C-alpha cells in the first residue's frame, strides 16, 4: 500500500532534512508515540539509521520503542549535544522552542517523510488507516502552528452525552453527566453550517459524543451533508459496542466521504467484529484505533499558574486547529467544551463563542479562532491542569469502567446537566 498526501503544495517551500548530508551527526526522534512509530517505519524504508527516541514521558525512559532506546531530554542534551532532531509529535512549536532552549540548532519536522509512505512491511501497532489519520492531523497541525492564522482543520459535533460505556478516565467526562441527552439534529446542523459559512472549508467533520450511534437522528444528519462540498471527510467516532442500524448504514454507504472510526477497547468493545464485517459488506471506509493506553484527563481545580503560564497552556492545548461544537456553543478545547457544558468550570462567556449570537458573527468567530496566537486564554484555563500530551504525562489503562457518578470540585456555581 502506497499512501500519498493530497496537498504536497502546502510544504513546497519548507526546509527539508537531507539525510545524506548529516555526516556523523546522530539522528534523534523526539516523540515515542504514534507519529514516531510511522516515522521510524519511513526511515527504515529509506535506509536511514537513527540512534534513539527522546520523550518527556518518564515512564518511557530506559525502555525500547520500535527497537530503539527512549531517552530523557536531559540525556539528549548530555549524550547527543550535536544531534539532528526530528520532531515526531503534533505539538511541534512547543517542542521546537524547548530544543532551541537546549541549544540544538538542526531541528526538523516529518513533512518530507510523510508526503509519500510505502506501507509494505509496516509492523507498528497502529493500523495503517489509523496511522494515516494521525499523519494527516500532524501535517495539518504543523502548518497551522507555523501560520497561527486561526484556520480550523476539523470540527467536532458533540451530538449526545448519552453513552453505552462509563469510562472512568473519559476525556469528555461522561461519568460526570447527571442528565445525559441527545441534542437537536436540526440545531446541530444549523450551527455547523453557520460556522462553515465563515470557515469556508474544513478537512473533517466528526460526529461524536458520548456514543453517537445512540442518537436517533444520526442518519438524517449524515444525509443533510450530502451536498455540502466544503467538507472533505465526514466521520463518526464509536466505541465498538453498538451495531449501526440499517438506516445509518445506508446513509454511510451513500456518502463516499464517510469514515467510521472504531475505538478498540478489547473485551469491552463487544460488537467490534460485527461492525467491521458490516463496514466491509456495505463498502464503508473504516479504521480501528487499537489504543495501547490512555492519557489521564486534565485535573479540574484552581491552579496557581501565572499569566505567562496560562497563555502558554492555552496555546498548547489549542495547537491542533480543532473546533468543538456542543449545545449551541463553540470551544477551542475538548476539555473546555465538556466541562463548561456541564457547569464544572465557573460560567464565563470568555470560554466559548455563542452560536446563537447573530450580530457580526463572522468577525466574532474569526477573532475567537485567532485567540491562541494573541495570548487571549480562556478563563477555564485557571482551573485546568492543561494538555496531557505536552504539559504532563500520566498514563492510565484503557476504558476502565465505573458505576460511580463522579463530581467536579466546587469551583463556582455548578449545574451538571447533559
């Protein structure tokens, strides 16, 4: 299988690493994760040798990843002070700044490696489809992190807070919801179109929840986008516990841009094999995300962060150019969207854009999307520990179930509705 990136022109003028001119300098990959695994495969196909991975995650230090040792940033500086570093993580800008502060000068991204990928002999743990989605997200993110223009790559439509699972470490805090509900399909699509009228184009729109297959109008929402040419791909994110009904399967089959993202939680995803068989029978594109671990969710508590720390936290948390729409509001942060929606953070209009506000909405949305580049953080950042991918590392087992109704600390007036 050969994968080719659809928009190589985005990277035409970017500096490319020339492995043939590295001489005796060691090559280090920063980021022992999903992107790092694909990069290691690409380097192997090109016959390029690298020495190690570097990662901020303490639990990875001293282990092996893709047949290479994982070292700490301190070990990188001490043992490889003249290394060429290839950033294999989505949060490129923050890592680049960190490496500059450590006096490294030859720092590159993976764009030239990922323009064309030969997946023959690929043996990393992520499926090829899952790997490709992560590569495309990585490329979109580094383009926007350089431009800081407020361009949105993906829109997530949270259509329900109902779920067939109660995952203790759910990134959307489902066990905290006291009144799970389905949101109105007409309002969801109307809000998305209103946003799209300003954005003009998004690469992906995702239906998610909760469990989106619990929404009775999912097929209607999928079909409502059939003539919407400003979207490249449409998808749902499902946990592998519910077989899609026939009307949803037909709507997916009739939409050639559709992709089903199935999370594989092992024994908990009881309908995974049935769903995969249906996808193949109906000719619907799909991927299986076979997670090795989850990252712990952000801690919800009052922080002592300084103004500069809050600005940096918000910028890092919004580095993947994604917009989340839920319950007639738009957010730049998934934690913010979920916790604000349930009243877990003190209410503050600074945290979102009101999708019911029709006065100068275009200008307001553009200004809202440009906030990460302007240092204008959310008030909610004062009560959140930040992005687990960059600001802390705390891994937990995948999809541990709980019967407990979990509660946020009292930070302000709470109203934990769906």
